[in-house]
């Protein structure tokens, strides 16, 4: 099914807001975070100082990217006290809400890759290269090894997330070439190639939020009409099948995979309200209507 058609039933059943609520809120979150960072250098309004690697909000709250701090530690650098406080706050937050919520609600590169996905569909570009989604974990390991070998956080020199911020702060340069490369990769080479298969930042945050309580759950899976809209719009569609269709195999409805980005698009596009935000607790098995329940051996 085409993404051009996905969500049309939801639009008719729930209206525009009901079919786009979580998408709109994500865009508001991403743009607002960017605006807070840019308000200082652009307009002299220093609510937040720094960038996504390390920032200071209202000269009180330090926030530190744990992935960057880990690279720094492996490179042999001792962190300052505020950096440790900041990383503790960030780790606690993403451990609670799900690490890959960073990818869908915070990361500015998600705006770029979603734009490439939107244009790819409208140009009718099909197929492309196939790389295992596990490749991002190998790349994650490689970035950490590079920190040990070079004594620097060398990955941050080419990290598209960091480079996009630098490009917005300091103007056109090599940063925009990297961001453009990510856009063209997703548009012409591989559907959702960067975020879904290659990005080590997403791999890192999936580990941070592996046991987070906030989850999307297919609580209404008995009402599923097999339209497949959720699979079409999901950036990590492999996480949906078991919770949605596994009731007869004793699988609960909660999406427990740490690869889920908690983007909420499956909630938006489902006309039957199968999905909802909830917690990982009480993941009891409610058999799908008409399908006999069997206890897994």
C-alpha cells in the first residue's frame, strides 16, 4: 500500500486532527527545540545555550548527550561536574520515556529524512539497497572504537545531527553537504536508510530506553481490519507484527521492541483506534476475536 493512501480511512473517521495529532505534536516539538537553540545566536534571546551535545537552560539546567560523553570518556577525557549532572538527567529521562523518542521527537535530522520519504513516495521511487537494520549497532561500535584509537570524539565531526546544528548556527558549509547526503540517501538509495539502518545515535538511544515503561500498545487489536496502514507509516515496521497479530501465540499487545520510536503514527492512521500510548506493565494476552488462544510451549 502507498503512503499516499495510508490514513485515509482514519481521516474520514476521526477528522484531520485525529489522523495527524501525534505527527503535528512531533513537528511542534522538533521545531520548538530548534527555535530555543537558535533564539540566542539569531535574536540574542539566550534561553538555551549550547547544542544537543551539551546545553545550559536558563543558566540553571545542564543537559549532556550521553553518547557524546561516552565517546569523550573512551577518548581519555575527564568530564566536568555539570556534564555528569547533565548526562544523569538525560539518561533518566530517556530511560523512562523510551530512548528512541529522541529520534522522532527531538532529532532535527528526522525532519530531513521524513521529507525524503515524503518526496520518494510522490516521485514513485521503489526498491533500493538492502542493508540490515543491525548495521547501525556495528557503526555504533565503530564510533566508540574510533574514540579510543584517536583520543578524540571524531564521530561528532561528521555526525549529521551535530553538523545540522552547526550549519544552522554558522551558515552554509560542509555541514549542509552531509545533511544533503542523508537526504539523497533516503530519497534515491534506500527507503529510511539513515535512521532505520545506519544511524549510530538511534542505535545508542535504543539501548538506553530498552526497559522504558512508556510504550505504544495494540490494545484494540481485536478490531484490526488488516488495512496495513500502520505498517506503511511506521519507520520501524518490524516492531508491529508480533504485538498486533500474536494474541493466538501468547504475545501481549505492548510493543516492547526498543527500536520503536514512540512516534505515534500508527495511532494517527488507524481508523479503528487499535493503538494507544500506555505502559509496558499489565501486558496480558487478550485473544483476537475468532482466533483460539494457545499457550506457547
